[in-house]
C-alpha cells in the first residue's frame, strides 16, 4: 500500500506546474549541501599545515649563540670566567678573525652570516663572516624561495682593552633550505 504522500506526489506531478515546485525545493537542499561540505573542507584545510617554517627559530638560536656563548663574540672575564652578554670583546675578534668559523663549524653547510659591528661613537665598522664563501654565493640568490635572508640589529657594548663604548651589531643571516 502506498502512503498518502506518495500518492499525492504522483497526483501533483500530473497537475500543471507542480513538478516544477518540487524541483524548487531540491535546489536549496543542493545549495545547502554544497555550502556545508565546502565549509568543512575549508576549515580542515586551514587547520592542517604541511610545511613548518623554522626560520625565526633558527635566527633566534643563532643570535643567542653568537651573543651568549663563550665561543661567540661576548667578553669573558679571564679571572672569574664570567660571560658578559651583550658586550662584544673587540680584542678577541681582532686577534682571531676565524673565531666565528670555528665556533659555528657544524652549521656552515646550510648557513652563512655576515656580522657587522659599528661603533656609534667613532663610526668605525668591523665586518666578520661565518662561511664567507657560502655567504658570497647565497646572498644574491635570496629572492628565490630556496634561500632565506634576514637582517637582525642589536645594540651592544664594545669592549676594547679597558675602554667600553656603545655599538650596533648587525647580522645578515642566509639559510639554504635546499
């Protein structure tokens, strides 16, 4: 036995314009289903990220290691062994220019940096490199997505002998992502 709705549907289809009216009810349903599944797709795709960008973390670790490590450019008191963070030992840098290459030797396959120290009082500038050959090759290529370049600037104290002056530390870091 047929339900009353089925028999009415057949009767309505035969009448003038009623089949079109049933089709009108299907259109909003189809539109609603499309919007519903599109919303679910957009929400899930926005929550899933395949690529992880660690550039900022790598730059921060490099800067921390450069400024706060005994192998870096910071001044270390010879008597107590205390490290003075943010105080650049200019005597150590002038004596051994390859100091930074030895301190960062493990990272130089995918990493290069130019460190520029400027005295704010005398306007003298010193330039040091980590992986100078890599920096020379990669720095012009930073417009391509394989290479990332960032410039970090910090105010530091420059210690030369017993004299302390104000300075600016600029680091240009180039990372090879390939």
